[in-house]
C-alpha cells in the first residue's frame, strides 16, 4: 500500500513535470524571437496551424502523431518531447531528494529556468537577461530555505567564479559570454562558494571535453555555447553538491 502511494506520488510529480516541460518548450521557442509566451495558442512552425488541445498532450502526443504535425505532416523535432521528458525526470529527481516541500518548489523552479537557458544558449549562443533575472527569485528564496549555506558563503559565491571569468574575458575577448558570467554570479549566491566552485568545475570539464571533440572534428564554427555545461554543473551541485564534496574529501581521508 505504501509502495502504491509512493508510486502515485512520483507519477503525479512526473506528470506535473512534463506539463511544465511543455510550457518550457514554448518559452524556449518564443523568447529568442521576442514573441509573448503567455498569449496565443501553440502552432506548428511549418504550416502555422494552431495545435489542437488533444494533440498537445506532453510526450504522448508526439508518439500518438508519430512525430508528425497533424495538419501538414511535416516532422516535429524530437527535442520537444525530450525537453518534456527531461523536465519530468528532473521533477522526480528533486522530489526524491526533498519530497513535497518549499525546497522542492524552489530547486525545481531553478531547474526549469536552467533548462530554458540551456536550450536557448544552445540554439542562439545567447543567454537572455530575463532568464538570469528570473533565476534571482529561487536564488533569493534559497537564502531562507537553506540556512545551512551562510550569507558570507553566498556573497563569496557571487564572485568566486564570475570574477576570474570576467578578468579572463578582459584578456581573451569572447572567452566567455556576458551571460555566462551573470549566470554563475546568480547561481553562486544560490549555491554558496564551495558548490559554486564544484558547478564551474563540472561545467569546465564537460565544456572542455566537447571543445576538444569539436577541435578533433575540425568543425569550422569555432564558437560554442558554454551555458549548457554550466547549467548541468549548477544543477548537479544544487542536488548532489554536498554529497560529491564529502565523497571527494573522503577520498583523501579528510
Ligand atoms: Zn504543420
């Protein structure tokens, strides 16, 4: 019985996650084009036909319609159901750590903003200021909900990565985008300095690996977005930072 209730709870959180993921797709598509994301129905990017309500069920509609627009038959990008699915999984993962709580709400809202930043930076190489400002809300709320991260640690967190990045950008223009620097400054306040370092370390490791891969592939485009890797680092540090740092120190018997 307890297992069944647990299962229903997780299923509920997952459904909430994919529905919100569906809304994130709208934000990711519309914000870079400057279209309002609160007004107007979703429409097919090919034929502009509005998407009917019963064709707009997250994840399932994609498979029901076999990945094609119901009106013009042109393929729907697989990333739409993937973003929905991923948002659902993130919702469950955070629920597994925090249960039903304000902590869940705050960490999940940070997660949704990070998903939008990841996809938009990937698409356009730009992190919209509006999303970094939006991230300030969960960052400020985390100050009250996670009192174990002290104010000094948070203030140092703002600068510990952003300042070196800023200085590096003065010497090597375009080393990092302004959006990356603002993002890690806000995330640093949310994480505290230890987890901010961890987030940047994970981001640099992943971003560095992809950069090396792109060099080996000799792709013509020298630019790559760093934001997505930074976002993965921030999310990992938010959820598992303390466990990872503890594990790391244990390795050296500290
Ligand atoms: Zn269409």
